[in-house]
C-alpha cells in the first residue's frame, strides 16, 4: 500500500496516525508541507526516523524545493519527481491519502 501524507507533522496528527497504522513493507509518500517530516531536523520528532526501519519513505522533490529543504532530507528518504509520484501510484494498487 502507498500512504500519502500532505500535512506537516507539527500541524496535524495525520502523519502519526498513518505511521501507527501502516504495515511493514508499505510505502509512504510525503507531499506538500509533510516533506518537513523528512528533513534532518524533523525526522526524529515526526517519527520518520523510526518508520524508515519498516517503510520505504519518499518525498516529492518539487515540494521539497519549494519549501527550501533541498539537500536537507534525512538519509534513506528517496526524493521523487511528479513522474515518480505517478510510478508509485501505479506500483501500489492500494493508496491511502491522509488528510
């Protein structure tokens, strides 16, 4: 399953709910303000650092760049462009957006 989160971990509990319910082997795509959770500064507090042990974590590169976070993603998070976003959706027939 592909989980898609778009809100900052500091703004809502969507990411924490997602991480609590996501099964090992799932993929997580962080978009919009959720990309802050994948930064070196945000990974520990957001739960991403622990989640990367069982989930494959991606961040949408255009959103990372738009927020001035380029080069600040924690090791292990894969940046993807819009084509990569489409590939992830196609690869995972089940998708869950966390609003």
